[in-house]
C-alpha cells in the first residue's frame, strides 16, 4: 500500500504563492492594456488600493501577528526569487526571423 506523505512546507508555500500571483499578474496585464496606455506606477497604485479593499476582511479573520508573519515570509521570498531565478532570453519567433516578400506594384514598374 503506497504511503501518503504530506507536502513539505516549502512546497505548500510555493503552491500558495503561485495561486495568489497568477490572478495578480492577470490583473496587472489587463490593467496595462487598458485604454490610455497607463504607466506601470499608476496601475500598481490602483491595484494596491483594490487589493487592500479585497483583503481587508483578513484583518478580522487573522491576528495582527499572523498577518505580520505572512508579510515577513513574502518579503523574505522576494530577494530569494530575484536572486535565484534567471530569466533566459527567448529565441526570436520563427516568423519574425524570416524576411517578408515585398509586394510588387501592379503597374509593371
């Protein structure tokens, strides 16, 4: 009979981080594509306000110490992620590397 093991706490943290960063990333992308071409700083400020409003019930669900601990874990994770992940440039898309044939004028010129 296979033995069931609980995920390691770091695995649970990674899973939770991906679950909360995905909707935030989608929101940022959506907001950056809005009419008027907003600046990233403006979008971030609007999203901060929205997230404070959405997450305000946590202030009654969790103790201030629990919220501070969660904040400390997230804050400690950021430099580790920034220093530990390397973004490798993508190869140019195939269609972009090919030159497009130029259209010829119909007048025979």
